[in-house]
C-alpha cells in the first residue's frame, strides 16, 4: 500500500525503494541515476552487503550480461529478487499487478519478477551500495507456528499472483517451471522455521499441502517439486522422530 501510494505521488523518471531497517551509501542514488539516465536504462542493479550479528557478507547484484538473462537469473535464484538494490524506470510499474494488502512475504519477488519481464536494457554497478541488516526481531523472523503459517500463506499468495499473471505470457516452459518452483522454496523455508516446534509444527503441514495441491495456478511440475521437498524435509524428519 505504501509503495503504491509513493508511486502515485512520484513524478521522476526512476523509482527506488529502501527498507526501513537498512541503509544506503551516500552516493548510491546519484550513481545509479547517472548510469540510468546516461544509457536510457530500464533498471540499474548494484551489489549489496548483508549485515548480521556484527559480520558483513558481500553479494553480487547480478552476473548476467543482458536483461533477458538477468530475468532468468533472478527466477532461478542465482541473483536476489529484492527491490532495494535496483533502480527501475517508473513507467514499468504501470504494467504490473501489486500484491494484495498484507501479503508482505515474497512481495519483492512478485514485484521485481514482473518488472524485469518488461526490462529491455539493464545496467550494473559493481559496488556494494546497499546495506541489508538482518533484524532478528522483524515480523518475517517470528517463529511461532501461527506466524510461520501466515508467512507461508503470504508467499503462496504472491506465487499465485505471478503464475496467474504469466499464465498467458510469451514465456518458455523452463521459465514457467522456474516460476512454479518457488512454491517448493517456500515450503523449504517453512521447514527451517518449524524444525524445533514439534507436533504443533507438523500439524500445519497437511493444511499447507492441501492448499498447494488444490491450487488452480500451480502446475503439476510445481506440485511435484513441493512434494519432493516436503518428503525430503518433513517426512524424513518425522520418520526419524517416530522410529529413532
């Protein structure tokens, strides 16, 4: 909602979003805008630093050489789908569907994947201009079973938004499979959060599985990847608990 309101008020040619917990280098915006304006780019990407527990790890923003390959790179998880290390041309936002209110988990993925689909020209700055701070007290890091379930539902909603939006787009089968694969990524993330919650955690598995398998948006490929991941993570762990 806040991002959409900001876009309605924006009047410049390019748009940038920064998360409230993080910080940027002082020349980030000017460097990205100068490159975008100079070459009439649709998006400019920079490297970023991940700060956690006093340690800093640096990541490349992109490895691809053109917009088409970068789109596939983000879909395959080789580069971050985060919006905060990217400066986009404002007009691109006119083409996308925003996540529903409250669907925060996976929101960046849903927005950035759509934007990149329309990008023709991409620029890259090989500097860590953005600093991402891992806030252990944030909503996304809550570990109660209810919070974990709600996080998955938000992920699921944004995945379905993408699948619905791209259903009739001119994309190849591999790209469609990569879109569907994110549901398996989401359940893997759920497992990592539920690993120490015991029976209460396992009890929500069937509710999540039913929702995924009954989805009209997720393909059989996506459902298969979900079940493979679930079996590898949940059921193997459950068997160990029952028969140890």
